[in-house]
C-alpha cells in the first residue's frame, strides 16, 4: 500500500488509520511511523542555533556544489545502498555511480587548476553514500588525472580530455609489493631504447609488482607507471610514464599481467589489482615531461634541482592533495556515523525512572559521554580541514587570495589532517556501532562499511604513523635553521627557553582549568615545543664519520625514540587544529559561536585528558587542575547534549543520503521481510 499509494504524508497517515478497524497491525505500523519522528523532534524543539546556518558555516566554500550534490544523491535511486551483491555487481555499481556524478559535472580534473576545494567537496559528499565510489573517484581524478594534468604537457591532451567523461579510466602505479612507504627504492624500470625511440617498462621481480592498484582489476585502460628512468647506464630517478594496459575492447595489452586481488575486508566496489610488465614498449612521448624530458637519442634534461629523491617528491606531489581527498572522505563518513548514532539514540527507548521503556538512551550519561566528544571532534576536525583545503588551494592555484603558506607547511598540514581524521573515523564508526547495540551490527545501518573504510583511511596514501614521522622530519628541518645560535641567537634562545623554564612559570602560576580557553591553548602549544626540543636533542648525534652518523641517527629514530616521535607528530597536529579552529570560530555567525565555543572547549579538554601524563609530569597543570578537568568535561557534555540532533542536522546530510533505518523509521523497516536490503524500504519512505 505504501508503494502504490499516491497520497501525501498526512493523508496517507489518515487513510491508514481508517483501515485500522480491520487491520490492527497497520495501526501499529503507522503509529511508529509518526512516533519516532516525534521522539526526535521532542529531544529539543528549540535548539540554540539554526542548523541551516551551521551547514553554511561547516561547508565554508562551494556551498552551491554541496547543495546540488546532496539533492542529486538524495534523489538518484542508483545510490540507494545494496548489500547482497556479487563482487562483479558491486564493482559495476560503483562505476555506474561514479559515471552518474561525472555526467552531472560535479567533478572535473580541471578543478585542480581553478578550484581544488570543489574536488574535496565532491569526495566528502560521495563518501557519505558510498566509500567505494569515492575511492574510485579519488584515483581517477586526483591520483591519475591530477598527475597527468600537472606533470603532462600538450602531447598528453588526448588522455587528459577523456578523464572527466570516464572515456579514459586510469590508475596510479606507485606502490609496489616490496616498496610501499619507501617507494623511492622501487624496482620497476623505464629504460630508454635509442634504436626505437621507446621506453621499455619492466617488472624485474615479484616484489616489483604494482600493488593495490585501484581501478586496475577491471575498469582502467591507462596507468601512470612510476619507474626508475634509465638512459644508458644512468639512473635518473623515478618518473611517471603513461602505459596503456587495456585496449578499446577491454583486453589486457601484450606484456601486461593483471591479477585481480579479489575480495577485501570492505570497499569491494573497488577493483584492486597487482600489475606487472614484461618489457612493455611505449613511445618516448608517453613520459610525463613537464619537468623532465628524454630527447630523441637519449639526452636527459630536468628542471628539478637536487638528487633523485627530490625528483621523486616532485613527481609524487599529487599524494599531497590525495591526503586531503582521503581526509575529506573520512570526514564525510564520520559525519554520517555521528548523525546515524545520534538520531537512533533519540528514538531508542529503554528503562526510565519508573522502570518503563520510556526514556531515550541519548539521555543516559553513558551514551552522551560516548558520542558527544566524538561529535565535538567531528566538528573541530571539519573546521580545520576546510581551512587546510583553502590553504592548499592558495598554494597550488596561483592568484587565489586566501592564504600564503610554504611548501613545507602544506606537506605538514596535509600529513597531519589525513592522519588525525583517519584515526577519528575508526573511533567514530566503532564507538557509534557499539552504542547502537545489535542494530549497529546490521550492514544496512552503515557502521560496518564505515569501519572497513576507516582502515583504508589509516593506511592508504601513507600509513598514518609514517605520516606523523614525516611531520616531525619536516618540523625538525625547519628547527635546524632556528637552532643555530651562530646565525640567529634570539630565535635559538626563544625556541629553547621552554625546556629550561619551570612548568609552573610556563603556565603562569595557574593551577589549570577546563574553562580557561587561553590557558589550555597555551599548554597545548608548550607541549608541542617541549616534545620537539626533546626529539631534536635525541637526534643531535655528533660523529665525524658520515656512515656512522647515519647509522646512529637511524638507531635513535627508528629503534629507540619512535614513541617520542609519534607523540611530537600528534602534538603538532592537535595544536594546528586548535589554532585554526580558534580563529575560524571567531568569524562565525554570532548565533553559532556559543555552541561552537562549547565544542571547541570540549575538544581542548579531551586533548588534555588524552595526554594528562605529559602535562602533569611537565608541571603544566597541577594535580588539582587535572582533577577538575572532569567536572568541566561533564558540564560541557551536558550543555551540548540538548543540541546534539541539531548539530547532526548541521552537517547538511539528508535522510536519503544516510539511508540507515535506525536514523529514520526503524520500526517500519522491521515490520516486513526485507533480507536487510534498502530498496523496498526507500520506496516506502521516500
């Protein structure tokens, strides 16, 4: 009846009530249809802010794109989740969904030349409905497309022109089975043959297979292959070469071997492959030659200064924007998890004061203390991410008057925000699933795919812990200049002063308070400084023999002090996020600032609590101050909780995009046999 009826919502309710004399089960169904919505509405009929204004603030840029994408994703029925699919069907569905988004022109590789933040917005919205589609998107448009755009020239225009339409589907051949984080040492070679004016692409060993290649198992026809570029006996370092891996009929090209990697723990709409090459010949012109060229005859020229490692960093530069893409996807998934968990928690009734099942679990302190801090982090990380996106856009698109930052700063920020948001989606999805009980275990309620996707966020395009190491290395390189007293004595003394100043002086005699924002910001800043001074001291090895020096530094870095390195990377990341959010919230609409300040305050307290041993042992907080943090923590959660559903609505995610029964009418979903699928349910409620 729900499917066939053309009646509007309330008219349908009235019609079903009229049938209830003979169909008591229908009355029960319609009662739950309205009662669950009423429960959500009754949680707080008068939130302290307008969720629509909050959406505009959170979206920050590309508001029109966000709005149009949400409308499209809410109305296009191909985005209704499907779960009981074969591997082949799941992959084809992900491709169809990506094609639908491309046809609507929501994303273009050329946005990297005009508005990179639009690409990040497309990733965020797509990840809310399907992480596999979003992953195929990031490889097609960022890793493959962005690399061809930025490293290629006019001679690669034919390939570039087919990217937006998916006429040319590509993959990114960087990682090898034996060379992931240390890709600069990869084995694949691209050897110039002067007799034929071609490059010979070759995989010399099993470890040299290109590995985890998204789009490679089924859909891609082109690949950017990163390889050691050989001219004569000279190894010129890693460069990118376009290689056609399938013909127009989808047949694998001669000399190319593609192995389907099969079923993974999640995101099975992605067709991952391991790919190898047996002396595959491609024209010399297939070298992506914006910065380096091999002329006919074999002369190698480059405008990249430095050694082979410097050339590698240049050609792999698209990994920076890739990390922002992954952070955007992580945030989209975190927002969805928080919205689903909070909406369900407001309607799941259990024992109240009288022992009746008439009290929403969102009212329980247990539920609030599990979800509200995660909600605060989701907001704070999102605010920081949007500003980092803007800074990246300024850096990569000349003439955009947003921010001015150095390349080193961009590298550090991209690494930091990718790692922090990747770890966060794992926590958000796992804890939300647990707090939704058995309902959270059902695939249709979305936490399972989010948990599986989070593990990709933690290791794809840079293991998060390795990215923390990268942050620390870049930070130390910047410190090295400032720590030379012969060149800049005042800067050296200012940098080293916290290490020789009593903690009670550094905190200006304050005991510590979770309601003193400036105090908390100060000691978070001091934590970063003290940890990096400590790392720098550990690494200050003085040995004349260079080989012995390298070995000693490796020992200090990798074998003795890695916990310290990781702590320093986290300290930088958390201070970065704190500083960005402090400034951005001050510019928010005045009606939004009170709740945003509470979220920010809760975030700062959480950082202190998670690192309380450091703050206590360095006397940056007193024992009395540390114990009082809990009171402020409890108070803030209690103050934020009434606005929890409004904050979830502030993400701007529609019910259709969430498409989780527990976020909508979960009693209706369980009133008929649906085998855990959403198609019939969506037909009933849309």
